[in-house]
C-alpha cells in the first residue's frame, strides 16, 4: 500500500547499492538524532524510525484499549528480513519465494521463534520525492523521521486489515524495521506482531 508517486525513478545497479543500507549497525548510527531531523537514505537511524513507528502504533492501540507492545529481537529480525527483501527485489507483500521464509510465521521460525499467533503489516512509500495522497489529492514530501513514521502509520490506519493487526489486544510483542534504497529513495516498513515473546526461544 503506498501513495501515488509523481516523479519517475531509475532502478539501475539496484542490488549493489542496497548493500550499504542493510548492514548498518544501530550502535554506529547512534541515538542523538531528533524526529524533526532530515532522513539521509544511505544512513538511516533504525533505532529512531522504529521507535517512532512503535510509538504511533502504541497510540492507536491505547485508544482502542489494547496495551503497548514490547520490542522483541526475533520479531525484529523477521521484520528486517522482509523489509530488506521488499527493497532488494522492488516488490511488496508478505511472501518470499522458497519455503523457509515464505511467510511471516516461517520467518519467525527461521530466526529462532515459534509462531503460534502472529501477524505482519507491510507498507511501501518514498522519501524526498513528491507524493500524492490518493484520497485527498494532497501533495507532500516525507523529509523527516517523523514524516516517514507518520506516513507508515497513516497507511496502516487507513487499511482495515492492517489496523486490525495493529490494535489486536492479543498481540503483546513486536519487531519493526524500515529499509530505504539510497538511490531510488523507495522505503519499506515491516512490523511483525506476536502474542508470545520470541527472544527466550533463541538458542
């Protein structure tokens, strides 16, 4: 699910360029940025954007009477895997080819968890490019961390199925990842949900 993009993009040298954005360490990125800071697609502060998305989703949950979500490293690994796949192969959705990572449950299993009750939200948009809201026809840019977080939260809140996942009171744990292609500025967000903690299952 994404807004209507106005500017045409080139996808040349895609896989090579992706290398620099998947392996960024949160420690290297640091925590000294603000939500109002401009996003640099090649050096995304994953901790900040993930926290902003969790905050926004928790706000939706709290208004619906559901508790705030607890971050989980296994769910974060599953979210990172899918977000990276969506950007590398310029696609959207919840599946991957092959069996081991074909759906969110199997990705959780792959990273050491067990999916007894889990879900996944996915959204794709762009940063630093002119966008248009399909419903309101409003044109805008996602320049800052807060802009981008608000965009993903809006996309999920406006979709009945995604919103149902986001505010499901049975989900208690979550993992979030955003990946941005440094050249095309295409951004994918994935949030994975689970009723049970997954970290303790890691070997």
